[in-house]
């Protein structure tokens, strides 16, 4: 058996895969998505590159690496963010 290289740290992997800017939203996880916050993101990303995903919502499975997906809970709080 050959020796395996250790996996890169999660932080480095996250930065390399952050094609949509989700890392900028991470500090807001657990907070409500305010109209001001949404307006800022729309200005920065454009309406086609920001998708709000609410519980029970049907979404297309098309992957767009530069689109920011905000996953919200039933109260409108940001649960997580990811590209796609």
C-alpha cells in the first residue's frame, strides 16, 4: 500500500469551491434574511444569480456555479448558503 497524502484543510477546500461568494454570507447563518440584506445581495449578484430556497419549495436541479443559494427555514432565517 502506498502512503496517502492528507486531505487539505476544510477552510482551504471551502475557499477553492466558493465560486458564488457564499463565504461572505456565513456570518449571517442563523439570522433572518432582512429586506436590506436581500437588496444588497441582489445588487451584488443580480436576480438570476441569487436563489432563495424555502422549506417545501420545488427547485430546478440545474447547477450554476456562480449562483448563490440561500436556504431559509420556515421563519425566514438563513440556515446555510451554497453555490449552485
